[in-house]
């Protein structure tokens, strides 16, 4: 279920009655802050091990977790993966 919608480009809770469940889901997301360390391969965790920057760029751009890292880490995804 989606708990938010956008008004004037800002996310808002769709219905005040959904707020408690939305907060529980947000807390679960925040609890996943260490997901990168648990799920990324060695190139993401240790970019110096990657043979070259082009290979690392290809790996990071294809990563399905980049959007999640952006949400959890506040970055733009790629630097979170390489970081």
C-alpha cells in the first residue's frame, strides 16, 4: 500500500489514519541503514579492488539497490555504493 502522495512536489501522507502504519514502515527503512554492508559485493564495499573505474561505473549503474541506498543514505546512489 502506498501511504504518500505528492502535493506541489512535496510528499504528504494520503490519509491521517494511515500515519501510524506509515511511521512503522519508515522506522523499518531507517533500521536498514546498514543494508549496503550486508548486500553489496566486494567491488561496492571496496572500490579499490575493482580493476578499473569503467567496470565500477558499470556495476554501480546496473545496481538495483541504488535507489534504496539513496533513500537510506541521503546520497545520489552511486557514491553510496562506492563508499
